[in-house]
C-alpha cells in the first residue's frame, strides 16, 4: 500500500482515530498538549487522511513508552501496524547511545498481546515481573453558575 509518512497529527485527527478504534476520549486541548509533548510521532497518510499513528514517549534516560499504535479500522490487516512498530523500534535503536540500554514498555489493547510479542515484548506477570498496572484519574469539570 502506498502512503505518506509525516511527523504530525492534529488533535482532531488524533481523537478521531481514538474514537474509531474504541479508545477513551478527552478534550481536544488535552490531546493537543499530549501531542506537543510526544518525543516521536509518526503518522501514515493516504490522500491526506490519517490512517495510522504511532506515538513514542521517552524520558531520555532509560524509560521509553510506546503510547499509541492506532490504525484506522478499514486499513487494519494490511501491515500498517507492523510498519508503525518497525518504525518505532528503529527510531528507538537509532537514538540509543553505545553502551546504554532502555526499557521499552507499552499497554497492549485487549487481544493484541501476540502482535507485540513479534517485536520482542513479553506479557506480565511472569517469573521475574509483576503485573503491569495503570489507572485513570479524572478531575471533574468546574462547577457552572448556580441556577
């Protein structure tokens, strides 16, 4: 498949991709802030349309997190997810200084664990590692004017 690779995505495109794959949504301003603080972003485009997206977050020490690998549903099963992950792993290796190592983590979408195992990731818990854990923290919106 022919596609263009860019290093940008708008908050609207990002949230549309999240919605299309059934992921949680949040305000556009928050999405824009997350995008602006992304270490490495790769967006696959077909005729200008964002069809695949990868975001990598890195503390520039030893922690790298693959935050998003999203492929528009009608383009899934065509190797774009693999191409995005190949891109991510090549990027990480390209910035790693000699003699150093990093821990690359991700939170696989349910049922996608075997996909990531192809890139050397392992599931937790195992004999050496506890379960991966996460939580969502939400701040309620400010109270509106009293009626």
